[in-house]
C-alpha cells in the first residue's frame, strides 16, 4: 500500500512531500521525502501525517463509568481514589462478556478516532459475576480480542495477577471476587492468547504479555514466579499511584513501592510501572538504570487526585515513559500530553518544562517522541513511528481544519497539542490499512442502559 503526504513526522522531524510504502506484512518498507505528488499518482493522498500512538494503559470496562463518578457520595466532605474504587467495583461486578465487548468496541473506536492505533489492555476481570471460573477461563479475554479485531486497533493483552485485597491481607474481598487469579491461571491465559495470536497469524496486530496488579495485591514470591515464566514478554504493574499506598508499603515491607521492586524483583526492560506518581529522584534513577519504563496517565491521575509525576527528574535520568488513558475520562492523546505538561507548569511555575529537559526546543515534539518510543516498549511490538521495519500505523490531519488553519508548517505539532484539542485525525491507518469506522453507538447505549438504569 502506498500513501503520499505533503508533510510527515519522521523520526523526530517534519519532512515534506513524503511517499510512504507499507509491505504485505503491514510494516513500513519505504519512506521517501521530496517526492512530487504527480510522480506517484497511484498513492493514496493523506494530509499532515503523524505516527499512530500506543495507549499504554487501559481498563476498558471503566469506560462505562466515565462521567458517572463525579458526585460526592455520603456525608464525608471529601472524596479520593479509595472512594472512587468502591464505585468502580459496582461496574466490575455487573458487566458481562457481551457487555464488555460492546464497551470495548465503542472505546477502541474512540481511541482510533483520536489517533491511538494500539492499546495495552490491563485485564483483571477473569471470573463470572459470582466469582466462579467460566467454563472457558479466557471468556472475558476473548471479548477484548473480538473488540480489537472488529475495530482494527492493535492490542497487547495483559492478563493480570490479583491475589489479595491489600498489604497484610491473605484474600480478596467479596467486591473483588471477579479478579481472583494465581500465577498458574494467569500464565495459562497468556499462553492461550499467545497460541491463538500465532495460529491466526495475528502477530503484526496483537501480542500477549502479563500484568501484576500491584504490590498490595500480589506477594513477592508470586510476582517473581510470573516474571520468571515470561522472560521476554512485557510486564506491567501499578506502582506508587497513591500516597497511602506508599505509606502502606513502608509499614508492611519497610520500603517504598519502587524501592522494593528495584531491590526484590530484578526490574529490566520488560517492566512498565503504571503511574509511579509518588516516586523519588533516586527511584526514578534506579528505574532508568534498570531499563524499566513508566506509563503516566495524566487525565486519570488528575481525575482521581493522585498527584503529579516528577517528569523533569525522570527525563533528566533518561527514563523511558509512555501515556495511557486508564479509566478513560479522556480518550485523546493530545489531552494526555497537554495535561502532563500543564501539571508540570503549575507545579514548577515555569513554561515548556518538557523542552527544558531536552535539546529540542518544542515541548510538543519532546512529549510526542517520548510517548511514541515508550509506547512501543510497553506494547512489545515495533511501533516506534514512521521508520522502515516499524508497523505502518499513522494518523492524518486536515490542515484546513479551523483549529490548524494558518499555523506555520513547523508549528503544527505544537498547535495540535497546545491549542487544537478538537482537531481529530481525518484518517487513521493500522498496519498499512485505512480504518473504516463502525457504527457502535446503539450497542453502547443498550449496554449503558443495562448497567446504570
């Protein structure tokens, strides 16, 4: 498949009059700038082209509660992550495999429409609503696989280990009964998914790794057992999201979460720590030295009142990071990058914080490149942008859109992030093929009515 763009973001810079060619496997095989449009009449014309991005942290079922947890409950004057979690359990306990598929289809469509072309699904809804194993233990996982295939988005599925309710606990609560798993059951899920991906020749679009919910949900022995069984697959874990979580780790383990993981687990490039919000400079340095990465989710972290990640120190250490939309109160990568930069500006009372930690003068360019490279690592697939051998994912923008109209060519990425939140891609491609949107609104509405009315 051949495409032509008047301007494309290629390996960290804008190139003009670019011919883009994808091979039969869905990877870029040729990138030729300075190619006159008239010389490649058979190529599909695109607008301004950026690589597709990886949404590196998703709980798809939580899309069904976006906007539904914004009221204070009870007489207490405040609200926090732990109160939100109880409301999240209400959805987790009700949603069926069919409803999960409907929600995921709607969500993945939204992601594609915003320029996310791959999603890492942190998946811990394993059992039925009563907490019993399904006849097919992969029942809920298949719902997510089907949703990805129906929409065309790439998927890294991360069956998640979840064993107890908190540090010092030995079991799950009744509200967590659908999450119950062991290293053996998670490995069985991962192996079933990996076999399916291989047999169905889906390796370009899909990958199977694993996740560990958190230190509060999994003990060190089980964590190491799972990690040792998956020597090359991506491994994701929530860590240091909440200050209370840090205090609980200090109380029960004698160390902060990231400190404990660095000393007791043997972190390496397979590991991707979700949030790491309350990490100290020496912990960020340790993660960078280990080759591990962080996934920041600015909109969810702001929505839940988690806190602000130490981006300047992370970038000074050369730490790899990506972005995710997590609970899906937002689904656009532009809003995530904007939120990340603006949180830093408010905290440090400075402008262009991302650019200050880099040689590149554009904060948007620095943020985008970090999210692009970190997302590829988090997915476990070659999704590092418009470069030979990388998967041919892209998002194309119409520069005649009112939000981009009149912007000088070299400032278009800056405008997309900082002044054009409503400028969505006009075309999106995954593995070299243009995506055709589905009509998923009626199924979504039906599922929302069943869950909430």
